[in-house]
């Protein structure tokens, strides 16, 4: 039997957006198993707890498994990305690349990761142009000012972001 290709898609997913969803859908065609790594990332001061983010990503990606047949596992992590990737037996790290904004950071991170473990390849995918400008940070900002975030996130996630932001304002 051919070797199973395992990809890791790491992120903070605070919250998961239509941009993330598009990258996940594209990844499913490339790997046999996709591990979505949800980073604790306390330095980013997340709106949602780690447990909430894991639960939301799990719920939103569940229908994709049925459609693609590719296994998806959603796993929290709080360690060096390369250590996490090695631990789950990943062959690839998958990252989404948006216009110029992501390039510098991704370029540096990939360069350093190749020195840590040259056997794990980083693969960059571009989202559909209509999702390229979506960023979790901006979704939260729009919601805090009462703007409509429906075009940017899955429906249920939109309701959860608004509820969270409203709860904080009280
Ligand atoms: P991180 O804290 O690792 O940047 P994010 O949740 O912000 O976590 O993003 C995870 C990955 O998804 C990153 O590779 C990021 O570039 C990518 N990504 C986020 N939003 C989009 C988008 N709208 N289109 C394409 N890629 C995206």
C-alpha cells in the first residue's frame, strides 16, 4: 500500500474564517490525512478559548470529511510547530498565503523550519481571490464595531463571534 500522506495545517483560528475553510478544502485533495493544529497562542490574546476554537473547527470541518473521504483531525498544540508536526507524523506543513502581507513572516518561518527539520516540506496554498483579504483579526474588529461579518465566516461562527463580543462589552 502507498504511504499515507499526512499534512498539518496550523493556525490560531480565532475564529476560523471562510479563508481558512477554503485552504482546508484545497488541502483535502493533496493529503490522505489532514491534522488541523490549533495553536494556544496566548501572545495573540485570543477571543475564543483553545477548547472553543478546537470545538468550532471540529464542527465546521466535519461535513468536509463526508464529502472528501479524507480524514481530518483537529488537535490543540502548545509547542514548536516542527515538534508538533513530527509528533503527528506529518510529511507536509500547509500554510495559506495571502498577497504580500503574509510573505515576509512565512518566508522567515519556513526558512527556520527547514533548518530544524529539512524532511518536512512546507506547502503554500492560495485561497480563492474572494477569500484572500479575510483575516481573523479584522473579523473581530468589524464585529466589535457592530459591522456585518456574515460574508467572512461560516454562519454559526458569525453568531458565536457576535455573542462573544457582546458578552465582553457588558
Ligand atoms: P497564525 O497565527 O498561524 O497566522 P491564522 O489562524 O491567522 O494563524 O492563520 C493560519 C493560516 O491560514 C496561515 O497560514 C494564514 O496565512 C492562513 N490564512 C488565514 N486567512 C487566510 C485567507 N483569507 N486566505 C488564505 N490563507 C489564510
